[in-house]
């Protein structure tokens, strides 16, 4: 017979909590990276060149993190 409350009594592994926390932080960082890349993508090619950024690199970053 199954105990309905047994799943609540399982101990939480500390490493699982840390991994989950890291995953959430990485997700936030990914969102910020995409947002920054999209903002840079609005610049003219000449402005990007002055910053030393290639538009293809911006597109690659957006593709990778979406």
C-alpha cells in the first residue's frame, strides 16, 4: 500500500539544491546575453566595427542562447 505523504518526507539533497540554483542563474545570464546581443544588433555595421564586433558573431550568440 502506498503512503500518500511519503514523497514529502524524502530528504532534499544539498547538491540538488545548488545545481538548481546554478541552473536558474545561468538562465538569467542567458537572457541578459541575448538582450545585450539584440541591442548591439541594432547598431550600424560601422559602429560595430568601431567596437571591434562582427555582426556575424552577434547573430551566432543570439542563435546559441535562444
